[in-house]
């Protein structure tokens, strides 16, 4: 742990808010490696592969920061809960890549690409078991049911996403329900798990959950926009990939409601006419019609609601950290 | 619950020991349905499909019987732990069928066959989460780490099995290590989980585990033999299927050590020469060389060790039940 911010040291803002230098980030990296230290053979190789592929570690950071709002210092069970959240996230990514047949994850070959679907299924199961092993510690057990809800939500969300593919009549409600289950619920449950393990009361835990839920919506909507406007190389996937897979995201759903261009994109999706030229044109039209701008505004709205929940909690360095994390996620390019 | 045996009512013996009429079996069936009652849509359809495909419910019965050795009556947490064990078993079967590409399970189409691999992965994850949700109840939490060990063991066991395919030089130690992880550990951990949730002390819990581990070895070895000698229709798979998939089981490993026939079967496996005629011939030779008989004797040895562990525990209706369960598993034909 090389960096430790004092309670009142000003935090860097926006995209300059670099979490990787913070003590919490390093504590999580170290604890993640410790968690899989007793694994062996191919299981170990797979776990290390996915662990070393990196990641923003958003979920464990949210557990830690949310917990630290209510318990000063480094409660060991909080770090265990944080690590469990990241292991569950890793397991779900490994299984997602099987589901999507993705050969790459974070610019590296996916587990299924290297070891095949068979071992990748087992790798995910192993990581889930590892996570619940950590949560079986009595001090961390309070967060268990939140993690269970998160996994169940993700399963429903993935099924909704698969069922909704290419469905151009998708409602905004259906879109919200899908991203709630697929993304926002897990992020909210990380915040609630951190709070409850640290001893927060019911009302405080709910506020942490409101912060997380809105952060999760904003995170997913920003992700949706970045599918068209992000740094494709840094994201490790081509622009418009969601659309090409039939996943209709917020900017596209808004465009589908546009008088002039709605029928055009509807036709394009129904014909699966995803040529490079068409995808390029979609990007231009999303900008021109303000669909990108509107999507960012909706993400911004959720970020503001997230921060409003934070303001109702006891103010400390950690409310600042959670607010900074929100800014960082909103201004990211991958 | 239509049937309730009195503590001293004599138990049926051997293959006539029919668990399906017992109160515990019915309690488990009912609790399994209750556990997935709040699931929705496709998730619900998949869960009901696998649940209604039936099964011997060995693992939850072992949890209940092992627990009832130490707590008179029906401790609610014991039933929850039992149901969690069966949900974990179901999840692992769903994922196994993806791994093996099996279109059938218990004579019905597998989840992957009906809904595809994508949804089957999610169905397994959902069932794991459900199981851990049940184990998050404070009264059941003591069994959690045993269930975690069981899942991790199964992951290792499946990987060992996949890595050992067609390897005719497989040692008996490697075979035992594989079936320990793939099968016996889970069965042992069910017994330990039941005992510990019911309040057994360390030595008693270990004895329950010894019973389970030996029962698990015997169960798997009997399974190995039934691959050649079982009722193929009732098992829902053709004779010699393990061998055709390259899984070398105890009877085959014994035959590989036979002076006259060892080289013949080694050649056959290395050439993947699994014609119906050859499989039929393997069956005859397994009988002729005593490989089947020897395998049954080894299974019997483990059953005796299982019962020896039982005799060191406080005697009651439930030690009789556990002994009867062992007899039933040993004399089964599918």
C-alpha cells in the first residue's frame, strides 16, 4: 500500500481521478491474489489469467468505500466482502464470454478461447464457490444475501437481454428493467453489502443502495454510448458491437423513436444489415439526432441522483471518494 | 407427508429399501419446489424442468439423516441445508450436461438441449445462487464452507476427468483422486454439513464425513460398473458410454492390468475403436476376467467402511436409515 490519502486531502476530479494508485485498490489486488493462492493446476491458471487481465475493480471499491462510510479503518470482513464481489463479477464475465462466444476480454484471449467452454464453465463455478467461501465468514455473512440477489438478477438480466435481441419494439421500461437486472442491481448490492457488513442501519444501507442503483444505471448507459463513441482499441471491441449482436441500447432505442431516422434503423436491424458503412452512418446519425447527447443527459441525471443519496449520508473522505468514482465513471472513454 | 416411520419400526432391506415413500423424501420434494417458487419466466421453466426430471435425492437425504442423528425432530435449518445440497447438485448436473454436450438427462431432454447452452449456463448459476441464499440463513451457515468445498472439489474432479480421457496409463491413485473430488467429497460434505448444522461435535462430524466419503467411493464405483452392467433403458444411456467418451473407470483400469486382455483393450482405447461389437466384447471380457466382480468387491469394502463409521455414532433409527441407504445404493441397477 503505497498511497494513503488523509481524510481531508482534496480528491482529484473527473477523468484525472485515478483509483489505481489508492491504497484500497492495492489492498483489493493483493487480497484477490491471496484468495486464489490455494488453487491448483489448470484452475489456478484460469483464475490468474482472468485476474491478471485487470479491470477497474469498481465493485470491490464500492464495497470498501460504502463500508468505510460507517466503519473507520480497515475491517477485515469488508475486504473479504469486496473480494467476494469481484470474484462473483469475474465468474459472471467468464460465463458471459461463453454465452456470447467472445474470444477476447480486455484485449486478451478469453478463458473460453484459451481453455475451451468446458473448463470455462468450471472456472466460473469455482470462482462463485470461492466468493461464497469468503462470505461464509461470520463477519461477512450479512452481505451474503445481497450477493445472492445480485447473481440472480444478473441471470435474469442476461436472459432478458438474449430474449430482447433485435426486438425493435423494445420499450424504455423493458430496457430499464434489463439494465437494472444485468448491471445496476449488482452495483447497488455491492454498496448495500459494504454498508451492512460495516454495521450501517437499515436507512443508511438503503441510501447506499440508492447511490449504487443510480450509479449502476449511469454506468450502463455510459457503456451503451461508448459502444458507439468509445475508444475502440482501449475497449477491445469494434464500434457498434452491441448493435451488431442485436442488443438495442439506449441511444438506439431513442433513435428508433425519431420521425425521420426511426424507420431506417428499424429496417436495418430487422435486416441485420450491419455493414461497416451502415454502422458508421448510425454513429453519425446518433450524433446528429442528439440521441448520444440525450443518453448522456440521462446518465447524468442518474449520477446526480446517486450523489443526492450520498449527500444524505454522513460526510467523510469516503463520500468524496464515492462521488469522485461517479465522476470518473462518467468521463471515461472505455 | 404421508409416511412417518416410528423410531423402532424395522427398515426394509437391500433393493426393497424404497426411500420415495419416506417422510423425509416428501419433505425434500416439497421444500425443493418451495425454494424455486419465486423464480420467474424462463428461469422458472428451466428449474422446474430439472426438478421434475426427478432423481434419487441422495444428497439431501444424507444431510437430513446425518443431521437427525444429532437433533431429534425436524430442524428447519437442516431441511434448508438439504435443499441447498440438492440445488447445488442440480446446478452441477446442468453445467455437466453442457460440458459433455449431453442431450438427455434422466431420459428427458437436458436443459441445454431444450434452451441451449447459453441459458443452461445461467440456469446453473441461478441454482448455485439459490443454494447459497438458503445457506445464508444463520442457522444453516455452519454447513456453508462444506458446500463450498464440495463445489470446488467437483470443479477439480471434472477437470481431472477431462484431462485423463483416453489415458490408458492412469494409475489407481489418479482414479481415486478423481472420484474423490468428482463424487465422494460432495457426498461426504453433505453428511458433515447435516451433522454440524444439527450441532454435532468435531469428532462426530468427522465420523459422519467418513461414512459419506466411503459411501461416495462405493457409489461412484457402482456407477462405473453399471455403465457396463446396468439397465441401460432405466439409466437413460447406452452401455459403455463412459468408455466411449474416454472416461476410464475402475473395471476398465483393472482390465488394463490383465496379462492377456490388457494390451487388447489398451489398443482399442488408443484407436477409439468403440464399435457396438467391441463394446459388447468388453462387457463379456470384464465379466470373464473378474474385473466386474473385483470392482463390486472394492465397492463393498467401502460400504463396509462406511457402516463401520456409522457404528461409532449414537445408534438410532437414523443410523439404520443411513445403513439402509448404503444397501440400496449398492444393490441398485440404475
